[in-house]
C-alpha cells in the first residue's frame, strides 16, 4: 500500500495530521527514494506493536533530558537486535553527546546489523559534536526507525537521505505526534528563532489571581506549586513583570526539583527593581535578566545591577510599552528557547493580546475571593468570537484543577478581526 502524506511542522495548525491519523491506524511512513522529492512526502506502511513499544521506550529516555538540553531537542535512542535491546541512550545535556552516540557506545560491535529507534532524525552536520549519521554508518546499523524529521534547517531530511544513500533502511513516522509534542519549544526556536511561551495562571474559582488588597500568594496548592517548580526547571527561563517583584520579592528558583536554576527575566521598563531584591542579591543573580527601556540612563543603578552579575537588556518602547516580539527576539538571541510566564495579570494579558502565547496552564483553586483582579483583560473578543483554546485537557493536581491548552496566534488574530467588524 502506498499513500502520500504531507509532513510539516507548523505548530499553529494540526501538526503532521496525516501521520497522526495514519499512525493510529498503525501505518508507517517511508521516505520516497532519494531521487524523489524529499520535501516531506512519505509512503506509509504498517508498524508493529513491538516497534511502537521500542519507540515509546526511546521517547521515555528522551524525556530524561528535560531541563538539561534546551535549546537542543530531547532525543532518545534504542538499539534492538534479534528482539533484544542491546543499547539505549539519550541526549543528556546541552553540548553533550547525542542520543544515538550514547546508545551505540552501549551496543558496541553488536550494533552491526541491528535496528536503531530514534525519536529525531539523526543529524548530518558538524555542530558541537560530529554527525550521528557517520557514527551509525560506522557501526553498520542495518535499519533506522525515526519518529520525526529534524526541523533544524542544517539537517532537515539530509540525515535520512544520507543513511538511505548508504543502503540503510530508514522508516520515518513512528509516534510522530508524541515526538513533536515532546519538542515543541525546540521546534519553535529552531524554525522561528523565537522562544516557545508557556503562560501559567493560578486563580480562584471566581477567576481572581489576587484579592481586593492585591494579595496573591498561596492561591494554588502545595502540589500545584511543586509542579510549577518542575515546569520552571524544564523551561529554563521564568518571566515576570516588575509589579510581581515589587509586591512579592520572589526568588523564582527551583526548590522542589534538582537541576540547573532557570533564567529569571523581569520586564521593568522604568528600572524600578530595588537593588535589595532577591533576584539581584541571591547566589543566582547571574541568572537574572532585566529588560528595561533604552531611554533609561540611570547609569549608577545600571552599574550596580551589573556589579551584582545580573544582565540588562535595553529595548525601545512603543507607546510606552515593550514590543513583545522584540522582547522575544532578544531573548532568543541569548539562546532562550522556552519562557515560562508567571505573572501578573498585566503581563499575562499583554502576551495574550500580542498573540505571543503558545501554551496556557491554568490552575483553578477551589476558593472564591469575591473581589480582586482577574488574569485576562483582553479587548476584542466576544462570546461569538472568543479567544479559542485548542487541545484543552483538564486534570486534578491535589485539590486544584489544572487546564492545559494550546493557543494559536493566527487564529486569534482572525477571530478578533471578524469580531471587530461585527
Ligand atoms: C541527533 N541526536 O541527540 C540531538 C540532535 O550542537 P550539537 O552538535 O549538539 O547539535 C545540535 C543540533 O543537532 C540540534 O539543533 C538538532 O538539530 C540536532 N540534535 N540530533 O541526531 C541528538 N540532540
Ligand atoms: Zn546527532
């Protein structure tokens, strides 16, 4: 059976729709022969339950790299021969060995004639490490099963083509949807040169993120806060507005999870941050990035901030506000691939208003404040044309409810335009 399917990494739309649907029906996707158009057309075949199990193992391994590898992807690899796993590995940290190399090292000479399951197309370029394709060819692996093509333009199908040219059987498209889901921040960063943006809100049942006196601490449960620490760690960068710093003097560090501390980014156009704030004085001050207006010339304060080790980015204001696309571009320049936004209402609304949120995570605590600030104040939407979220799922985290959903910038823009016309 030969079917053609368009393969694309557009995060805004239904990613790899054909492969998701067809994988569920247990088809597998083959690249056409190398002479054919490699622009993402595949022939589909059947994948067995055993093969699905192997790739799932590789995906589980890949996840172990969470928090350590960005802006690189999480990648896992499993090598199987005669039904036995003879090698398994993952990309453990940014700049370190790639997944395939770690798995091959474990398999040793036994890799000859084996099948390699890998969650991302093996790389074909010299980056911080030599091409994985060379290592696979040197080990004489017979077959490579790939979950998804590498969206990195330096690879983008070349790894698959090179393996095929050398007579390796390559099967692409097993558990593609899971692989894409795993690496959404990497995909956005490498294709759009922008960080992936997750917006987190903790609110009461009546939608308040603070009470009438502005108090906003401890809305969500201990369980929810633990999860937030894990997310901070996985994203590697947390962003808040200066209002949150003035109100709470937060540390924005990881205390319930092990691993490197995240960047702590503050939008502070008037450089109001107190020099005594924890973000400037604790042992992770080097991880603090202040974004302020390029019109600020408080040279003494700027010097004092720098002396503490914090970084200062100065950007222009437009109508008194930052252009958020410029903020995101500047952070991408620093290699930041995922930003976890934690507050407050003005920041949340501004990012949504600017179509700059990819994913929304809302904790709803079983409490009612009856008065106070709500998170979302965004003009231009209505009951008829709401800001519509996609792929929403709910689960319980301790006593709280957690909603996770995708936000599609393009769609929101359309909705608002139509709504404004009505
Ligand atoms: C793989 N296996 O485990 C990873 C891959 O700077 P480098 O050398 O680490 O290369 C980073 C790029 O290599 C990254 O952008 C992505 O295209 C690919 N990552 N590839 O075959 C891996 N981490
Ligand atoms: Zn590689």
